[in-house]
DNA sequence: TACAACCTTAGACCCTACTCTAATGTTGCA
DNA sequence: TGCAACATTAGAGTAGGGTCTAAGGTTGTA
C-alpha cells in the first residue's frame, strides 16, 4: 500500500509517517518493476509497527526507546538472548511506571478526602 | 529560604525553578523590609509544590496539567466542588494510564514468550 | 488532455520543557 | 576592602517530536 492508505489505516498522518521513516522506525520499499515513479510501498508489518509505536508512545516511551523495542521485535540481526533482554528491560520500566502512577494516585485520593472533609 | 537552598532541598536546579516560577507553578515573595536587594524568598509550601511537580512529571503529566492540579491543591479561589472535579479528572486519567500500561505490558510479555518458544 | 488527487524532497517552523549565558547587583567573611 | 558565592533579568540555544510549505513529479478518470 502507499502512504495515504497506510495513514488511513493507522490514523497517523503521512507527514508523521515520513518522520518516523527518516527516524528509522519503519521502512517502505520502492518496487524495481515500476520505473515511472519513486513511490514507497508499505506492507502489513509496517501497519503493526505503527500500532506499536502509537501504543508505546501513549505510555510515555520515547521514539528512541521504541526503536529498541522494534528492533527486538522485528530485527533478524538480534539473537534470542538479546531480544529477551530488551523486552525484559521494557517490562521492568513499565512496572516502575505503574508503581509511580499508583503512588501519585494515592496522593491525590488522599488530598481529595481532605478537601471533602475539611471544606478547605 | 532563597533559591539556592530551595534547589538543594528539592534537587531541582535554580534555572528550572525560575522557569517554573515564570510559568506560574510556584511563587516566591520579596520581603518589604529588605530594601537592598530583590531576592525572592520561598516557604515550605513551595517545597511541597516542587515535590508534587516532580512526581506528576514523572508519570507524564504536562506542566499545564500540573498547573491545574496545583490550583486545585493550593488555591483559595476554587471552591470544594471545583477542586474535587479537577482531582477526579486527574484520578481518571491516572487510571487510564495504568490501563494502557498494562495492555502494552501484556503485548510485550506475549511477544517475549513467542521469542523464547520459537527461537525466532 | 485536463485536472484532481496522489506522490517526492528539502527545509523551515512550532511547541514543550528546559538549559545556559551575559550582564549586573548583593552579601558575608578574611 | 577584596572577593567568592550568592542573587537578578533578558534573552538565546537545545532536544524531542512533530507539522507545514514549496516546488516539483505521477496517476487515473472524464
């Protein structure tokens, strides 16, 4: 598929997709058999990657962290041990984020009780 | 206390503290009785606010969201209902973040199992 | 063949959240 | 009194993550 279709499928603008491509997160291919244009073609793996990018961004991962994750996910260059190490690292950082969220939640809930009780 | 002490107490640089002050998150006061300088003085409430800023930032709140939170927390201009509304909103957004984190965690854990099992 | 609707690149611009510099003034201690 | 260690302001610079524009080329349908 071309960039416009990819954009519609993922809800990510063509501009941003090109930005991600320059950043090295995804890769389109030019078809050798087509000589008349320089259009990039994207497959379903790219759709998956963009969905992962969206999800990972929403929980606060940076593009550089996401790049590591995608490499562990899709790269053939990494061996099993290396991939598992990257994934484990991300799992730990997610657990830390959850822990911090719960702490702040407790803090806010506590303050809410104070506001309600003391009318302050 | 002056800015340097505040910085040491909170681990936030004086530069960043001034940035937060310009942004409207905190406020120091100049003492009328001191005419020779224009130094700002900060009290313990500012220390508390900076700690909250640090915590809220760590879980991905923007400075603009943190401003709302601080207003609900410390402002005398807001009534109880308004404060509770802001706090509830933040509690909901924390729950959403936790939910998303758990989803991505599941995704990564799932993939980890695949990598381990299939040696891919 | 005209025209809308695509595609490409390079590069400028924007926002957030700092981070630093320069120029200048104040304080406290030897 | 000299001087290090503070304080102030305005404003410039930076990194991350987009977002947009201009200037061009291509495709498909009427």
